[in-house]
């Protein structure tokens, strides 16, 4: 599915990623943790082809397709998706219009308003979104939970092959975290979407059956394991990884 091989990347003149490698298979849910400012969000932006992040070494492959040189739009068409930590508000852009145009463009269809309502029905129920909320402007005046649920609604409409969720649990209460987790599980099983979820907190993981947890330190994956790794991090902090890990476990 997604293969990250010896990634080195810079922002301006600062090297952020320093030999990061990772393999994520179809339908798998992987968790990425690490201290603030270590490069977790940079990795997501690099995968999506953001212009401010420069790959200096290594390669990114999606199902054996090398993504080097491809634009963000081209990567999205191949099946990549990035949910931002702080989605941008767009006053004046009605959510219903935005979502229908997004769906039609991505799936190369021309659904009418009534046809699109049928597509949305099950997804709105799963995410517990009131249909009236679709008349609001995109992320304008939204709470953290509302923003993240609409990010997940977009993901469900696009049905990507691989999704990076950057702190999807940030600013979200427990009920909204459960809903987000249900959506992730649903997509991993029904659409075989693979996930890389960036988080600082254990609470979201209580609602997910994650396949693997990775700790990122000094621009690379320092340690990988199961959910028991999160428990150790909660007790000991990231210095425990530095002090006790001498080789990467993948």
C-alpha cells in the first residue's frame, strides 16, 4: 500500500526528516506519536506533496507508484487524503455545495441534489451530523468536534486508499472521539482505507483496534510496537524510548 523508504526532507534550510522508513498495508491503522515539533505533521505534508516541504532523499510509493514529482492534486486522485489539525474556515462556501462538487469531481459523476442526499444519508447518520448543518459555511464558527466530523465526512465521500489524520482528536470531546473512531474502523473495513493517525493522546486509541504504534524521534521512527507501547509512553515519556531503544522494531 504505502511505502516510505529512507525519507530525508527539509523545510527552508532545516532538515526535519532524517531517514524515516515505514510500511503500511491496505486497511491497516497505524498510530504515529512523538514530542511536539519532531516532524509528524511535516511527514503528512510531505506525503501529500506540499510545496514547502522538500524531499532530498528517499522515495514515497503508493501501490508501487512512485509519487516523486506529483502534485497534491495528482496524489489525491491516486487515493491519498490528509485531514488537517486545524481545517481552514471558508465563509461564504456552503457545505452542501462544497461536498457535492467534491464528490462529483472526484468520482467523475454529476449527481443532482436529491441523488447526493441519498449518498450522504448513511454517512451523516454514522457521524451523527444533522442535515441542517450542511447549510452552514465550511468550518465557519465550528467547534473542534464539528470540524473533525466534517473532515471525516469528506474522507468517507472520497473513499481514499490511504489517509493521514493529523491530530484528528485535538480539541474533541470523548463522544466526538468515539464517533471519529467508529468512522475510521468503518472505512478500514469497508473501503480498505489504510490510516496513519498522528496523536498525542491515548484516549482515541481506546476506541480503535490499531495494528501498530510508531514513535518518531529525531526525524525517524525510533520504535514500533503494539498498543502496549502507548502504555509505556504514558508512564515513562519519550525519554524512555531514547534511553532504552537501540534498534528500530518494525
